[in-house]
C-alpha cells in the first residue's frame, strides 16, 4: 500500500474526533494486518472507489466509543446502543470525507459508499480488496481504537 | 435577525447526527428547531410550517440532500428557502453541483457550533439585503 495513504487518514481521524468529540487521540505506529479480526467491539466500514479502490474501517473498544459518543451528544451513554451505532457510521463517514479531501490534494479522486456498522466481540472486518490492511492505532484516556484501511491504486 | 427567531429544519437520516447538530445550534442560541429524517419528510415539514433555514445532510437514502435542494428550488412556494448543505463531501465536483442547484452555502463535517452559526448568519444577512 502507498505510504501516501497514511497521513490523510491519520489527519482525518484526529481532526474529526477533536472537533466533534473534543478528544485528542494519540496515534501509535502504523503496521500491516493480515487477518480479518477486528481490533475493537464496534466497527464502521465504508467502501471507497475511484483512482484508488478499497475500504476504510474504524474499530473502537467499547470504553473508547462510549466516551467519544457521550462527548458528541453531551449525554452520558453507558452501553452500546442505537445512538452509538449511528455515531460510528457518521464518524466513519466524516473521517472518510476529510481523508478523501486530503487525498484529492495528492491527485487521488475517491468516492465513498454509505457506511455500515458491525458490533460484537471478535467480529471480523473483510476488506473488498483482500490482502493486508494498514492499521493506524490510536489511544484516548478511556480506551483505544484503530483505523484499518485497505486501498489499492 | 436574532438566532432565537430563526426556525431551523435539520435534515439527516442519522438520528445521532440530528442530535449533534441540534446541540450545536442550541449552544449558539437557536431554540426553534425541527427535524426530518430524509428529504421526503423535509418537504412535508416545509409544506406544513414556515421554515427560515434548512440545514441538510448530503448523503441520505431515498432522497439525497442535492435532490432535496433541487426539489425545494423547483417548488414555487418553497423556492426561496435558504439552504445550508452539510456534507462530508468537500470534493470540488460536489461543491460545484450544489452551487449550480442553488445552495446558499455549505459546511463541511466536522464543524464547530461557531462555524455553523457563522454560515447561517451569513445566509440570513445575504437574503435580507
């Protein structure tokens, strides 16, 4: 995978979560993932097509997403419910939007599909392109999440 | 025009996002807020009450924000209603399509309450000129 893809998604994730959820995620070192197992308890997945094709997934631990969505809605949410699922879809959509805008500056014109959300322990994420995906790990005080992206030019 | 007197219609298929936008609007003083979950419901709401500004998402099933904008502009009774498009699509082609269809302004997600307020105020100032 092209290393040019890392920064747009990293920047998109930080920007969206800072602006909408008032958290400052700390990025870890990116690595390649070969299996389909999600790194979190709830994931949003969105298909991408255009000058690069593939998919983007965001996978959150329960504690991380509860904090993020509680901040977004100004309510204290204690378990994964419909609001959380909606929000994961919307966060995925927004991060994809910012990342695609950043990629446009690099000469990549990419469209996105409607996001889907999967919840549950040990669920899997299947990227349409197959092959290894790039994981960018993030942490907030309450938990962790990953950006899991598989894009091919 | 004071924020308190501006009736805002939020159109978004995600209930959570409608809640987020409502909270942001409340933070900057808007009180008269109604919601619709898609373009079809938005047109119903627009026909049944006086709306001062539409804040609509772009990506929605059944009727996209762009289709809603075109429907509003094509309706004699509603055609002048101010329309702010909320989108995660900051791509140039989309912006051009929205401007061609008559959008008053657009706002790219993610955004703060202050930016949302600025956009609405600018629209209201322009139409009252």
